[in-house]
C-alpha cells in the first residue's frame, strides 16, 4: 500500500519540482547604441551618424554624439527622471538647454535656456532665458503644448505656439495640429500606423529627435506632402531599418543598432 501511495504522490512531486525549476520568461529589451540616417534627394546624399552612450551599469542615456558636430547631454534627478538636456552645437557655438519640471511622473513644464559658447574652449559665456513650454495631458498622453517666448531683454513673454495631439487606441500619435496665436495660421499633420506600438515611441520633447523609432506607415500634411514608411524588424521586433519616402524625390533611410538586455 505504501508503494501505491508513493507512486500516486510522485507525479505531483515531479510536477511541483518542474514548476519550481522554470523561471518566468523575461522579454528582451533592445537599447539603441547607434543610428545612421541617410537622406537621398535628387543627386545629393547626406549621411548623419549618432552614437548613444549610457551611464555605466544603467539604461540611462549619458550623451549622444552626432556626426554633424552636435552632442546632446542628459542629466537626471534623484528619481532618474530627465532633469536637463543640453544640446551643444559646435559649429554655431551655441548650447540650448531644456530644464524639466514634473507633476508626479509627468513633465509639466520645460524651461528653455540658451548659452553662447567660447570659440576656443566651448565654455558658456552667458545664460539667456528664452521661454518655456507647458503640457496638458489625458492620462499619460500629451494633448496640448503651449509655448511662450521671452522677448529680447527679458521684459515680456509672448504666447507663440499651441500644438494639440490626437491618438489611436494603441497610443500612437495620429494627428498634430499647430496654431500660431499671433497670426492665427494653423498646420495639420496626420499619421497612420501598423497594429503595434514599438518601443521608444515618444513626442519629440523627450529626445529632441534623437529616437526616430516608430511604427508609422504614412504621414500627410496640408501642404500636400504625403510620406510613406516601410520598416524591417529584428528578431525582437524592434525596428532595424526605416524607409521614409516622398514620392521619387526624397528618401530617408534610418538604420539602428542595439544592445540586447
């Protein structure tokens, strides 16, 4: 009888042992390490390369170096939220800074600073407060940006831009409407996407254009420019190559390299 009981219990023991030995599957994360962008327009070709550098032992960007003589530096607060992005343009001898203020986990406001740089050592010569951008949300999605400019001399602020955004059910950005409050002129851009939402999809205020990763299929504006997109994915379903075309006159090819974690 004891043998029968042992045989009856043994499968459950082996099953439990098997469950204990199986670790939950961790989905790989691809961290961009390099982007190369080639623009072909008529007989002219332009190539720009960006290298991503991270803080040791973390996924936090430290800086991005661009082949067109720009470097973008990232600093963080105690909660690892972006505190400031410094965009240094060596050719123009100018450093533009975006200082982030938060309401919880959401960016509430970004203050804009411009610094002219010394021609020899690229050290800041001054600090000019040029304006700020405020954000409104629906959930975690930005629905509206309001930008204010500080006039020369810093005596007056002027409301210069309103941008509103619309999203699909996947959270992809499908419309962008810009309004110039001074002239009343507006612009409208619409986008379509595939059925997924790829990593690093974000409005430009986070990365200032450093990350072009998205799953966009088309982009159209009221000027009659209709862009089409085609992308290839790597084995982890991250974009590997993105092709942006405007008829036969313009092509932009963006290639990505990643570190898999």
